[in-house]
C-alpha cells in the first residue's frame, strides 16, 4: 500500500511539473538585427522572372611570374633553413641488427670478429648492462637494407633480430650507397 501511494504521489508530481506556467520563448521576443542584404542575390528590374543573373567575368589565376619578389625570397629563406637543419642532423630513426645477447664476453668478441671479417662496411656497437652483453651492428636507414643483411646473417646467428634504434646518418648513407653501387653493377 505504501508503495502504491508513493508511486501515485510521484506520477502526480511529474504531471504537475509538466503543466507549469513557464513562458515559452518566441521568435518575436527578441529582434533579429543582423543585416544579410549584402549576401542576397541582386536582380535587375528588367530581367525575366526566374532567369539566372549574369556572371561576372573572372580574371585568370596569377602565374608564378606574376608573384611578387618577396614570396620568392621567403621560399628561399625557408629552403635554406631546412637545408641547414638537415646538415646539422647527426642521427635518424632507423634499425640495427642485434646479433648477440648473452653473458659471455668471449662469444661477444667472436661475433664481433666475424662481423669485422665478413661485413667490414658495418659498424659494431657493444652495450653492457650487468650481466648481459649486447652486440648490435649496422646503421640501417631503411627496413629493406636491414632485412637484406639479416637474411645473410641468419645462417651463422639464428637468434639475430632487428631492433629500432637511433642510427648515424653517415652510416645509413654509406649502406644505401653500397646498395646503389650493387644495383649499378648488375646487368
């Protein structure tokens, strides 16, 4: 019974709240004072009803020779700034091959000698974080280059993996140049 009377009281409260006498906003309550006449199309008095207004002739787009000199100067300045930044960049995001990971210094040295003898164009990087030695090789700028070398190394070092790392731009360019030289030698 208490639930029924509470429910009846609740429903009647909702009905009475819905029937409140709040004023309904109307469009005439506040005036709209924005002048849109500048955007309305203008028709001549003598034109036919429903006829489209005549279009004004447009000037052709300016060509590069019509551009003022200061735009060319701004472009030259921007290109010089970019070239300077690129010359100063020593490192890029690239790849290295992690050839050896382990605790034996002698195995690390053997892997290092193997790389020096087999691939003299690749640089070696040794990292030691107690008790683990890591040997990473190469400065590869592209995934294509690193995968080519990894496929050659997998026979001797099956645990070799590709790792993303910061690489020297000069080393990456050296490897890319050697790849381009091999392509030129092929018939």
